[in-house]
């Protein structure tokens, strides 16, 4: 598709909006009500462009067409944009916040804002969200994001015309049913809805780099600090794939960092109650209990559950503790606890559970398949995929399963297939069958690259009922030259087999296929990578036989729904549980005998491994957080008579190990195997 | 998928009459304004009333109130009568309607025509939307007919809120079976399983009559027909816009949505939906019975068939007249018998979203394009004559104030631009200093509004300024 924008001709692969086309080629069209997570609303009327022969239109809602000539900024367009901005600013207080709206006012040389400030429009009843509707410009972004993404109806519009106002449910945000997701803060272009933290502590005095560990992407983020307190998380980059500007990253840290349950000193259980204990004594008790367990049951008496996203240095220390000091292989992590069976499928078929490419390389795909709720579990990746589709870089096929994902990815998709969870396998079976039948598969290549192509082709069969959907999918995938298959794997999934087969089938001499499995529930592949891990069955067995005397849990938040019940019932049979965790959670409160305060990622130094095997460094931290898990583990190891070096020395060893691993992986030369 | 039934409390604040209205309502509409001197005390009461009532559909006896019950003159002035003949005898019963040939077209359509052929007849007739849009009806049906999705809806738009318009009101009151028959044919042709009949609250008699008609038909027709649901408005002009109407039916704020996608592709509950005006559908039985070709022979140019026009109370003979398209405006004016007070200073056709017509333009013939050419538009065929007692600046003030009051507030230019213009025009004229800003706002409204209301608001201002600039603009 050839489109002329401001006199220059560009080629586009896909029918995308003029706005996205222009932004893709670096022309910034002003918008207030457009947000790529939301479907266009076309209400601010700022993204105006002129189409030759058609006149002025909103670029957010008008798709490009072959031969179209677009002018993004001429006198008439500029005049209308300026007038609309002027009208919006007539009631707006003095621009000060440098929000998008303030920036636009400056860009168009408008300084009028000077509307009176009405106290009644200010609502500070919510602990995290500060509302000043004097600044509201009626873009409805908050209303729409609350309805469409958060799935709530907290923000509402009342009255009509010039009298229309946005109000919180019941008139006060603090008393509303708001779940504090703060999506509304994120989409507000004028600062009417703002982080209360920023209002309370002021804008940050300084920023430092860190690595968000709220999901396995491990994005780099910039932490804003005011009075030695973190108040704001900013994305590190502009582009979504290295951004970390998602809602999860921006806000979930507060739940840990500022939790009322935050631990500041170790606690020991005495007579059923947790009592404060000195750190040195606590380390002494911990090492004593580990020693006791080994004395009683040998190396099988001690075990380790690794949870939370730890730094590579910490994993290394835990490896030393378990494998070298104790000589035990009793390591569980929430990935292996949840996914043991699926792990087997991956290993048997393609020999890896890691993405076949770094996330950034998804950007060069021309076709992307998304299965499951990537937007909820790995929002930064979801955002990146959405942008790739909206800007026409890739065609997007979304297979939606739960109602909550509808309207998320779906809005940005080229093909959307809604299917019940149990039927995903069937759908992909159909797709696979069709891919073969329609000749989209490079059989010659696959014969060499797989172990059992002939056998697979003999048994492949698809159900009739999904043929319509499969047809749409195959049409898109077949044409692709670089196809990425991205899917959220659920612990109770029964359809990974078929998805893996699709991936294998799409490989060929003329086409590159990539697979990116994401593990929504127990997102800890890095722990697995370094430490390995055993299954929940194994843990239950050991606990039941009362073999396991002392258990150390590092991280917290391991009670994932999929394993919650079994884990709780198993751990009742363990004598002594040590937990290292930032906040007092259910486990530490009711199960642990000894609890050490852990650090959140904001306070940690070290290196993280993202699930696409990218290493990210968190160099600095807050003042007063010098004593870290690393030092704690070092203390325990020393008490057990083992000495390790400094964090830097440890890192050098870890780095070398990872290097070797990567080389080994690349040289494995394993053939793929279809599963059926 | 769109969420339906948003919290009622907030949605209701959109409407001006969702809660309570005075027992007796006085109309603030444009037709009542131009004839305010006929019943001064009515106009005074209208001006004092809060919330305001806009248009009770009694523009033939305006200024009006909810408790006046006069009836308009109704006459057929075309070679053949398509709709008018059903209105000549007052309120028809089902029996009366059948004796006039009613429901024959429906029966014929159901038994002897394929769905595609029904649509073909309508295409042949070149019937165009009578609600003001002028979109070819057959084409609209075909768009819905061709959709993959099989769940479909038909909406009958009885939200006739334009000042001076009361044609739909009397179709619904006198002969509710006519639009219903048309709707059932339409629903059958496009494959709609359900029909929503939306009627504005200002027409209580229409609501009662349509409800009665739906009920009385149930036992009469032996075919399996789609269910007809009658929905009553709560007081909003913009609901008449089809996408806003769809939102209203879904229990959301009745704000217009950008197009495309058009409702024929994604409408009510996200399904293909055809929204047709009452008068549009009332043409359908004739077209099916007599063939699209015969209908096409009436009218002229790109405007085919007949059009009911309604004349306001300033005319000596106010009422509904069925004309063929192509009749010169001056003939319509003379049919109205001249004015009760003063001389015709101009006409407002298709108000409020269209320009004004000056007496020297009365040679223009009634037709969609012909009226557009002189900066006006057909609208509902609502014609308001005004005399020299109503200065153009004040008429413009009334129109802009109405549009600002009725603006949904979704898009920037309409929400704030009309408000700003209302402020400037509140004195009934524009100062020279303000002129540039007025032009800027009007142009911005035209070029960047989301729906016809904002665009129309800008056009009206530009039309008045181009035709009456000298009297509207005052020197410092």
C-alpha cells in the first residue's frame, strides 16, 4: 500500500490508521484521547489531517488506503487543532505539570489556561490517586480504561454538553469500588488524575536504574526518589519492548514496598507467636536448624523453595547452600512446582522452554500469534505486540480465551478467534492440518529437522467444528515469513502439544518461526535455569514421609492458585520452615518458624535474568539498604563453615557459567519432535 | 463487545427529562420562537421553564404547550399519494388501515418476493432516508443483508426532534400501522430478528398509538414476525442520530460514535443494524405494492417519490402537505396561504442543522441536492417561515443555544465551541471584534466535529453570516 504523507511516499504492509502510519514514519500528530490500549474514541478532535479529495478527518479512526495523499499539518488543519486546544484550555488552570496536554499547549503557543480552581473538584479521598477535575479535559480516557481494561465502572460521566463532568462512583474515589490499578492515572493526559504519591512527596529529586521483577520480562526501569523514598517508576526507554512502562511495573511494587506488613527485623515463632529476634541470633538459629536436619536425615533433610524473582547472585548462593554445602538436590521453585508436566513436553519436542528468540526480535516478525492473556501477565510485552500490529509492522492473530482478554489485544488484531480454553488444542490441530493440506509447510526441510514427520502426518486430524477459524488463521500464517508464536501457558493447560507442533510446522527454509512461551502463573524460569527444580508431587511425597525437616523458602508469594492446596497440606508436615520475604505473607504468618526480612527489587543490587535470557543489571539502590539477601545468605553459609567472596566476585563466576550454558545450548543440534 | 446497561443514575443525567418534568410543558423550540407574538404568555412560560422542553410537535399551533390539542391541516398535493392518504381521516384503527389496503404489501413481500428482490425494489425506487441523511434506503438494507453475522436488528427512528417537524408524529398517531408494516418488511428483508421502535417522550400520543397498534396486530397477522419493542425517549435531541440511538438502546450514554464502521456492519449489541426513520419506512408498503419503478416516477432529479412537508403556525394554513419532490419552494409557501403576521422574511428548512433560505431563493425546487446547493437542507421536510419580527441574529441565537443545550459533549468543538458561540450570540448580534473568532469556531465545528450536530452548528452560523451578515454584525 503506497501512501503519501506530507509529500513523501511510504509503503505500508497493512491497513492501519493514518495516525499510526504517520507516527511510524516519525510524524507526530497531536492526540489526547488516543491510547494504543484503547479503541479510538475520536473525541478530542486534535489528530486532524487532510486527505486529498476528502477533506479533514480524524487520523485515529481513518485507515490508510492505497494511493492516499495525506497532509498532516497545513493552515486549515493547524487552525482547527489550535482552536480545539484553545477551547480545551479555556477552563484549564495554568499549565504546570508538563503532561501531554501542557506540552501541546506549549507547542501551539497557547498560554491561556487560567481557569479558576474550584476546591470542590479536588478529591483526595483515595490513598493512591489524587483527583483534580479542574484539569479535566473530558477525553473520557479514564472512563474507558476503567470500563474496558480494568473491567470496572468507577469513572462515570454525568450530564451532557458543556456541563458534562467525570465523577467517581458515588462521588468520592476513596469510597468507590476502585481497585487501585491506576490505569486511569496512566491514561490521563492532563494530570486531572495523578499519583497521590507524587502529590504527597513531590516530584522526584533523583532517579536510579533498577530492574522490575514483577514479571519475567525483567525490564529496566528508572526509579524516582523523593526524600529517600521511591515515589515513581518510569520506563527506561521509549519503545515498548524495552520500556517497562506497563501498569504492573508502575504500581505493583508499592504493594510490597509500602506494605503495612513490611518486615524490618527477623521474627521467630515462640509458643505460636512470632517474636522479634536479633539478626545474628536468627542466623545462628537458621544454621543450627539446617545442621540438625542434615544430622537427622542426611542431605535429604533439608530443602529449598525458591520463589520471587531473585538476582543471579542470590541464586548462586542458594545453589552453593543446597548442592555444595549440604549436597542435596531438594530444590523446588514455583515454575517446576506448577509446570513439571508441561516442562516435559517442551523438553521432549523442542528441547527448551525458553523463547527461541530474545523478545526484541519479535519486532522483526511479520506475523504474530498471541494465545492467552499476555496483557495481564506480561503487560509490557502485550503493549509491544499491540504497537507492532497497530503500526503495521506485523499482522496479529489473537486467540482469546477468557472474557477479560477481549478488547485487550482483540482491538489491535487482524484476526481474532474466540475459543474456549479446552478447545485451543483442537483449534491448533485444525490449523496444523490445514497448514499441511494447503501446502504452507516446507516438508523437505521438516523431514531433516524433525525426528518423526512421517508419523505425525499420518495421524494429524482436525475437527470439523473449528475449520472456519482455522481457515482465517492459516491464511495469515501461511503468508508469513517470520512468524512468532507467543502464548501464556497455564499450569492446567492441555494444549501446549498442538501449539508446539504449530511452531515446528512453521519452520522452513523460506520461513522462520519463533516460539515464545510465557508462564503466567509461576513465572520463574530463571530460577529453573540456574537451580533446576523438582515437581510438586516430589515435594508432597517427601513431606508426607517426614523426610524433610528443615525447609527454606526464599522470596514469598508462592501460593499460586494451581498448587496452593497441595503445597499448604504438604508443608504442614515439615518441622522447621525458614522464610526470607519482604512482607509478612500468609505463609510466614501461619507456617514459618523463622522469618527474615527480604528486600524488594527497588532496594536490591545485582543482576537479573529475563526469561529471554537477557541479563539486566541493577546497579544502585536506596540509602540504608546495604544489608541484602546476599549478605544474609552469606552469613548463613559462613555459620555453616563455608565462605564466599564479595558480590562482585560471585557475579564473575555466575557470568562464566551462563556463558558456557548458552554455548552448550546453541551446539546441541537436537532435532525437533512432534507430539501427538 | 460493548458493555450494555451502564449505571442508570449517571446515564440518566444525560437526558433532560429522565426524572421529572413540569406537569404542563411549554415549548422553547424555534417554531415557537418565530411565532412567539401569537401567544406571548406561552413563550414567556417556555422561557422560564427548567429544564427546557424542545419541540412538542405542535409547530402548526405554536407557541405550544403539552396541554393544547389542536390538529394540523393535512392535504395531498402530489399526483399520487404514498403516505398522505393514510393520514386524511385522523386516527385509523386496524380495520380502517386494512380497508385502505394495509398489510397487503407485507403479505406480498413475505409470500411472493425473495429477500433480495424486496431490497431490489427499494433500490429501484431510489427511496432516500427521510430523517435528514438522505442515504439510499435500499443500499443501506443491502449493506446489512450482505453481512456475515446473522443476528441483526432493525430500529425505527421515531425521534423526530427538529423544530418545525411533526410529520412522523402524525404518521405514528394517525396511522401507526404504516411504519410498522414498512418496518416488518424491512426486518424481513434484512433478516432482523427484532425491531426496536424508538419514540421521543414529547409524543405521548404517538407512544400510546404505536403500542396499541403493536398489540392489536399480534392476533391479526398469521405469519411469524419479529418482535417489536417500543422504547420511549427521555429527552435528548442528539438521540436521533443513529449511532447515539443505538447507544441509548443499549443503556449507554446516547453519544454518537464515529463512522465507519456503520451500524449496518456493527450496530446494536455490535450486530448489523439498520436504522430507518418513520417516514422512510412508511414509503415501503407503497413501493412493494406498486413496484419501485412506479415510485421512482414520482419526484425528480436524485430526489424521488413524495415528501411530506410540515408548515409552521405563522402560515395561514399550517399543516402537513404531501408534495412530489421538485415542487418549487414558492409553491409550498403559497400553499401555506401566506403569513398570519407580517411578510415572509425567510424560511428555515431542515432546521436546526441547515442554513436559512431567503425569499429570492424561493425558485429553488424541493430536493436533497437542490437545497444543499443554497446552503440549506431537506431535514425532515420541516419548514419554518419567519417574518421581520424575528431578526436573523436572534434566530441564530435560538438555534445555537438549542444546539449547545443538546450537544452531547463528547467532542471538543461541539461541547465547547457551541457554548462559546452561545455566549457571543446571547445579545442577538455579533460585534465586529468578535467576528473573527465566530468564523474560526464555526469553521472548526464544520471541519472537525464528530457528528452532524456539531457540523450543522458550524454550517448554520456560516449560512446566516453569508446571507445576513450586515444585520447580524454590529459595529462596536
